[in-house]
């Protein structure tokens, strides 16, 4: 494809011919809007007769138009009278320009006249002749006389725009009153339109038919959560597994970023765990969110083209976790204001030499010694003659005391040679008397664990609301002592 694009740029008709003859797969891509201003090859070369002839020979559509957001053009636009006459002889429909102009001006009378007198134009009624690969009925969706005229002449009310990142329909971003009228005239309410129109019952019906639709990309690659018009729909989608920080394809924006002008919805998404950036905080005029945004940990990975942000660090840190293996526990920690799930690994083995070794990577060595002493004294585990190695997988360094419970659990799991349930996560500070102390930001940790599919969280009793011991399908297990915690694992 790159060689084809170079040949088109150089207006080398013979080279284009050789490439199309030698590579049949190129012919199916011949009308892709890959050139300047999102133009297909035939529009890009519309002033060159030799190029036009070659492209038409191999199946190019002479009536295709560019998808440039500013102004969509076809082969007849900005051309000489001689070249226009030649292109019309080769099949270009001259009325398309007037048709596009009438739709833009919402001139239903002119539109009717054009469609009534030009059978060839009627064959183009559902073609993407407008910016962003849009069809006439999508462009004019909020103008009833124009829509009625288009429907009268056979337009498809359920057509989607031909945009590379995902197509839009007539109900997407439409006026609610007009949407009702469009639905009466045959527009199908898909999950994206239902979410955008605040139709919670319809959203629920679609999810019941196919739960995977909560992840389905729509216009611009936006998921249903991007379109959600009410907190109820947001909660419903999240309860069925929607990723709160999933990004659309075109703009790489999250649902919270899309809703920043709708303060209520944006804040609701943030309260449900959406990531906050400095621009969002500034738009909301929230100083505390701004402080949170600038203090939040960023996670990046090095690729062949440089550093790339990791949208879901917890999933990355747990991606290679071996489930059910003794000596492994999942910790819900917080770095800055970002909740993270990481794996704590422990290996306990009988010391070969007289002095037992204690090694820690990712946590403080002195803290490990303290926790091992608590395990021996308060939980009855004999570790005096054992080497103990503890590691935070993925290279994270954890400094907060909330990691204590997961370290204790991993060590005990290794000693007993019994794995912790893979669906269990934990957090909590351990004191010298064996008590499990409450820690800050517990709701943030719980939300992160729930979003990643954990169904059981072992945590300090002080952080558990007695009236709410479950969140969705996740059980919250409050413990007061190390011995209680180990009995739960």
C-alpha cells in the first residue's frame, strides 16, 4: 500500500498500473481516503487524465468523495471545464455537487427537485458524500423536511457514517425530541443510541441479549459508557463489566473526559473510580482534583517508538500471575492517588546454613523482619530456621503499611504450601500485637479490585461498613487480627 501511495503522489500512472496488476489486494483498497485531506486516490488525482484512466480501469469509484472534516470534495470540484466534461463522460454525476449543497443548506424543495429529475443521483443517496464519511440523512438528521424528502426517495434511516474509527447514525447526538420522531420513522435504537438518549430499559435489554455489548465500539470508537446520559446507565454498564477508563479510538479519550462539560456525569464517573487529569480538574474548577491529578502516579512502558502510557497498570502487573500457587497474594495499594493491584510473592525454605536469611525486594527489609516476628508470636508459625524471600512482582516499590496483610498472607501461604484463592485480594496494616489496623482510601482500593473481577477482599474490620459487606458480587471480609486473616485464606 505504501508503494501505491508513493506512485499516486508522484502521478506515475504506469507504475500505478503495474502495482494494481501485480497486487489484486490493492484493488479492494483503491477508494480508501489515504491521501491529503482524507481523499481517495481518484479525488487526489482528479486533474490528471492518465491517472484517472488507470484508476477507473481497476475499479475506482468516480463518484467517491473525500472525508475531510472541513470540506468534502469529489472529482468535479475545483476542476477545469474540460476536465469536468471528461469526468462526466466517464461516469461522474454532475448533480452530486448541487445535492450536497442542498443538504447543507437544508433546502428540502431543491433536494426534491434534484432527486425527482436525476435517477443516477438517487443511486447515491446513501453514499458517504459528506465530511467524516457521512451520508445525507445523518448530516440532516435534525431537519424533518429534509429527512422526509430523503426517506421518500429511498434513503436508509439506519445507515452509519463511513468513518474510520466507527460510524455514527441518525440517533447519535441527536436532539431528544427529534430522536423520538426518527424512531417512529424506523430508526433502530442500538445500545449506543439508547445510552445517549437516557433509555435505561433499552440499554438493559441489549445487555441481556449480549453482555459483550458493554465493550462494543460505536461512533469514533466510543463505547456505551462514553454515551451514557444518566448516572443510572453509568452504574448499570459498570455493573456489567464496562471499563471505566476505556478510551475511544479516534480521540483516545475516556468517558469522564468526554463528559467534562456535564459536571454531574463527570463527577459521578470520578466517584466510580475514573482517572482524573489536570485538564479535567481545571474544567471542573476543582482544586482538590487538580492536586490529585498532579500527584497521581503515571505508568509507562518503553516500546520501539518510545514511551507509551499504560491505561490499566493493575492489569499489567497481574498479567503473568500464576494463580493458585503457594506464596502469592494480591495487594490493593495506592500510589499517589492511583489504586494499583500488585502481586506479592513469598518463598519460604529451610535454611541450609546456620543463620536464616531474610531478603526483600520492593518492600522495606526492616518491615519484613517485623512482620515475620508477628507471624511467629501471634500466629504460631515457626520461621526461625527458614530462609524467607519476599518480592513485589513487576518492579514496584511499596512503602505504605497497607501492604502488611498481603505480605503476611504470602509468607503463610508458602509455609503451609497452600495457595490463596485467585479471586481474593487484600490490604491492611499489621501491628505488633497482631491486630489488623484500618487504612486510608479503602473505597478506592475496593473499586479497583472489583473492576478487575475479584470477588473477595480481606481487609481491616475498621474499613468495612457493617450494613454493606458486599459490592456487586464482591464479598468484603473484615478481620481484626492476623490469625483471623489467615483463617480466611
